[in-house]
């Protein structure tokens, strides 16, 4: 894979507007999947799917909270 193809794939992840919206929300505050689902009014499974794509392409990282 050429450098340009890698860049294209990295940017292609942002082709879906909800992923850009999620990134914008996360740039303002650390939010969990449930919080993002409430704010975006999307099912938690949908938000999780988009977060996984963003994580796999390096746009976000996972942070475990542990038990409370």
C-alpha cells in the first residue's frame, strides 16, 4: 500500500458525517458510548460501530474505566 492509499483510507473513515460529529463531540469532552448515544440520539450499537471504525483507523483510543 502506498503512502497515498494509506492516507486515503485514513480519511475515508470520516466519509460518514456521524463519525465527524462523534469526533467533534469527543474533542469537547470525554464521553462514553452511552453518553454519545444519548447526545446523537442513535442506538448504542450504532455508536459503538462507528467508534470501532474510528479506533481502528487511529482517530480515537479506548480508555477503560474499570469498576466503580
